[in-house]
């Protein structure tokens, strides 16, 4: 049996997602939920997250913090994300998470100099 490698998901803000990205991960808050889709807001924008398996979002509710891994899709001048994995992260401190991301970016820039 031969497995094809899966591209690692690139962490992105919703506003940074490009259809050229093969796989991305986003972190945000669910602002709307339907049977097979979520609307997620990360402060930089909103994106519709679609999924085939309703069990992916079984415990997710409006107001839940989630990390979504998936493939960006372009549909009628809008972006959607086809989810492979949806993780509920309600106990994550989003402000602290963003602070850590900023510090990591500063550190990485310092290494490049």
C-alpha cells in the first residue's frame, strides 16, 4: 500500500488565505453554525467552513473557539475552507495565543538578519 504525502497546513489569518495554499489552519470563533458549515471569525475576517461529516463539528457551538485544518476553495468570488479537522479549543486564551505568535514572528525575523 502506497501513501501519498499530505502537505502540512500553513497557519494563516483568514485575511491571508490564498486559493494557491494547498492546506491551511485557522483559529477563530464560530459566529454561525448550520448542518454542514460554520462561519468562523478570527478578527481579520470571516470564512465559511464546509465539511462532509457532521461529526467533525458535533461539540462545536456558536461562540466556540476552534482551530480548523483544511483546503481553501474559491466559490463565487468568496473563499471557503473545506475542513479535514475541526478542533474545539474553548479553554485557549486567544489574547495570549496572539501575543505568542507575534513574539515568534519577531524571533524568526531576528534569526534571518
